[in-house]
C-alpha cells in the first residue's frame, strides 16, 4: 500500500479535499505527435521555398540596380557633374562612377568610383554573385519591349557601350531609341526575368519591370 501510494503521488497531486488532480503538461505520446506534424509541415514547405527563393533574389537584385541608378542620378545633380554606371556582363558586375577622370572620357582606367577609388573600383562595384542564381540576361523576353532592342542583347544590357551616364540636369544618355535610353536585364535559373530601364524624360525616369509570362509589367 505504501508503494502504490507513493506512485500515485508521483503521477499527480492531491487537492485540498484529497482528490487526485492530473499534473498539467504533455505526455511523451503527445510530444511525438506534435513532432511528426511539424516534420510533415517542413517537408511540404521545402519545395515552395525552393521556388520562391530564386524569384526573391531576382527581385532584390533588380531593385538594387534601380536604386544604384538613382544614386548615380542624384549624385550627378548634387555634384553638377556627370556620373555613370558601367555594366560588365563578363564579370557579372556593375560599377558606380562619379567622375570620368583627368582624360575627360568615360570607359578608361582613370574613371573615379563614387567611393573615391580607381580601377578596379573594388569599393564602388556591385556583384551579382551576391544574389545566387541571378545573372545578366533577358531570357529571350526582351523583344516584347519593341524598338528599344536594336543592339546586342546577348549580355542583357542595351545601354550604349554597356554604360549609362547621368547628367547634372537629371537626364541620362547616351543614345535614345523609342524614348528609352537603355535597360539592364536580369534573369534567374528558373526562367524568371526582370528589367531596370531608363526613359528619356525631364526626370530621367527609372522603371523596374518583371516578366509576367506574356508581357513586361512596368
């Protein structure tokens, strides 16, 4: 009787009237059931994450391209001096430049990065390697933008010499086709594509678009 009473007390507790109350908490069986449910939920969500992550990275990358275009545009206005962004599809990078250097010509080794550095502009260069599965290219969808695409689109960049220059008045150049100065296209390994383009307007409008499966949704 003493042994059974001891076991009874260990499994519960007595209230003031001497009645047994069950101790609150989870049993081993209940914990196992919860863990099984969580495991099934994780297995179900993994494929969805795999589909969602490349698209998220693509959208983040194209937003950053557009933001850096805006940075260069505002820098040109503030400094009353041309700024530029030089794209390099070979290295999957682009560089923000705040001055064309002593020779007064863009595209040479004395161009100055916006961080004040010179070639190879390590501080002023952005790399698409920071966005796994994302690279330059329009995935074959660029033709939907019509007459803009008259140049080489193999690298996904339509700016003349793969460079866009921002003037002190806020406009951009060089080159102009159907009201578009140029575009930078990105795509991911899933076949999604995005674009940052510049319209030739008084405000030098920078637009971001995504391929919706049929058209670009600017």
